[in-house]
């Protein structure tokens, strides 16, 4: 069924009786050409691009719970391509371009809203660093505008410009950045993939791999054994757990990242703001809630909830940047599990086991990467070679000294 | 989280700095023939499986001792806290 304004109008006058389930719930077949493990944003996007761009047939997405129940439904919905290192910037710009055409591609309203993102700076050295980053972005075809204090004031007059310790001197603005309705991304990709014949198998947990003589022939699941020519793993947060079943150890630690939403308020924050003197960022959802977050808790965790010290830290950042936030009441908060990689950058690569492919290590940059991650992973699964913009995201870069360390923190996952 | 320090009693986790898996205490032999590969594994690869996890915490805002905390990383429950020096034994 194709969605359109006319369709909504027709359904409105006929009592909304014509809407049908958005995707099927098929029984697992005994064999597929390609299996994607993980029915989150990245897995569903991979299936969609395999079916639509690479003419993939006979594809299944395996999800242990319900689709979109993991980090695609637990993030702060921001899209941007404001990285400095070429390996990242080219990839995230590819992603932002795919976001821009996503709704037409999927025929689904994902509420892609390019409302702009500003990274504030508070000192001369930080300004220099942002100028450099802005130039790196422009060199990769992205947009970047350096704002002075007046430029920031014009957009956000309510920020704390009197802060003498961390004065707001200006910001690096990416007008094409913004937010997207996160759940709709999962549902839109699922619907588009399903319509091209992809089987989305929910409540189907992978319990083991069928690996013989260095080759992967399929998986064991809670809904029976399924064989496949190729298996792609896209389960960020649980990557180490799943890949351990294939006998692999990864350059990844799982950490918890918390996010917060206030009660619904009238429109006050038009875009996305990130604080440069503390870890705090904020935007306002279309429902009116202030959506904000900060650092990861900093210790290994598989619990989808965090602890209070980080709540305090985030709220202090918020109060320091925009004191008026203290009037807003917190409605809810939650935690998601991040694949924190050893250099802060992701992995999209083949493994040493033939027919087994890996996509993970997204740290807390996974949501904005969803379209490019899916597209690049589909490219790798279909053609056997990495996509142009994802060439650097190799599994062996740590042993070869080719880290993509945007922050320059070294192998300290809790600092990335 | 409250960490029950063997010397100082219950202390808030925010007094500590976190390093990670206690396996990091077992540094590979730099003179070994496989040293390059050993150090790659030591530096970059992690077990990172759910459930019980032995990990290093540094009491930065306290007595500056290193602790080995056994914690269930699926529930955050701490079951055992030891002084790293007790576990490592005397320096050779």
C-alpha cells in the first residue's frame, strides 16, 4: 500500500477501515541467501538497501525481541555530519545525504527535520579546533558555518552568555543537521524491506552459528535452524555477546548511555545545541519535550539503566548552559547499551570466518549513521567489497595501527 | 553504586575512576616472540560478555588505591571488592 495525502483523505471519510498491517509476520524458511541478525535501524536499513539497491532476493532479518526495541528507539534522534577526520566525515556526509532523501525512498514519514545543530565554543583554542573541523567538513562536501557570539545570540537568546568561566564565544553551525523521528526510521525501513519480500522474523533469537571449516553456513535460533549463504551481524550493544558465539573477541566494550526528556513545553529550542564546556546537548521534540543527554556512565554495563552521578553531571551542564531548563520537570529517562570501540569509530567488515560479516562499534553515533551503515553493509554483503565511504572501518585497523580516533583518547572506550 | 572499600568501608562510585577489565593487570611479556600480537590482544580486545565482570577501579578521591571489583554488569550488583595489591601479590 502506497501512503499519500489522498490515501489519508480517503481513509478519513471511510472510517479508516482500509489500513492494513505495515509488515508481514512470516514463518522462518529453512534457508535464505542472506540473513541479517538484528532488527534495529542498522539491520533493517541493510535489508532495505540489499533488496532495493543491490537486487537482493531471499533475505531475512532476525530479531530477538520486537523490531526497533533496541537503540533505534532509545537515542536522542540527532542527525549531523560534523566530524573532523576524513574517514568519518565522508561516511557521515553520505549518511546525511541519504537522510535527506529517506522519506521519498521509503514512502514513509520519518519526520526528517533539518533544523540545524550548533556546537558551542568557549575559548580561543576551542574556536581554532572548530574552524579546523568546519574546514574538514566543507572539504568533504558538508555544510559548516562559523558563528560569532552575536550569531549564536540571534538563534538562542536564552543561553547563559554571562557565564564568566565558560563564556559562549560562538559556535560551529551545521544548518543541514537536525532530528528525525527515531521509531519511524525502524518502521519505515521495515515496511520498505518487507514490501520487497524481506522476511522480518521477530522473537527469533540467534543461539549459535553453524560454523564448519572456517565457513559460516547459517544460524541456530529459538525458532529453529536456518541456513544461509551469508550472515550479517548488526546488533550494536550486544556485538561482543553475539560474536562470542562465533568464537570471536572484539575491540569493543559495552557501556550505558543515559538520555532524558522533560515534560512537553511550548516551542523554545528551534534546533540542536551542544555545550562545549561540559557534556550536554539538547533539542526539542515535535511533541514539545526537551530531549537531552550527556556522557556515558563510564563503566561496562549491559543494564539498560544508568546511575545518578551522570544524571547530576548532565543536569549541571544544562543549568550552566541554559539556566531556564531548571524550571522544566523531567518526564522520563532511560539508558541504552553502546558498543564503545577502542578508537571511537565503527566497524563494517568481513570477518575471518567466510560468509560471516560484522557491523558494530557505533559508540553513541549509531543513530545518525543508520542509512549509511545500512547502505555500506548492504554493499559489503552484496559485492564482497567495502563501500567507498566505509573503506576505513576495517576490523584489523587496531592491529595495523590505523585507528580513527576522532578524540585522540587512545584505547580507552569510556573516554570516547 | 556503592563500592565497599576493603579499608574504608562503603564509598560512592563517583569517588572512583574506572579503568576496565581486571585482565589488564596481566601485561604480556615484551620479550616474547609473539609480543606484537600479544600486546594487540591485551590493548584492544575485550571479553565483554554480560554477567559477572572483574574490573579495576581507582579510588582517585580517596586513598588512591586500586581495587578489583566483581560486579554483575547486567544488574550493577557488586559481589566482591579486593585490593589489587592483595591479588597481584608482592612485586617481583
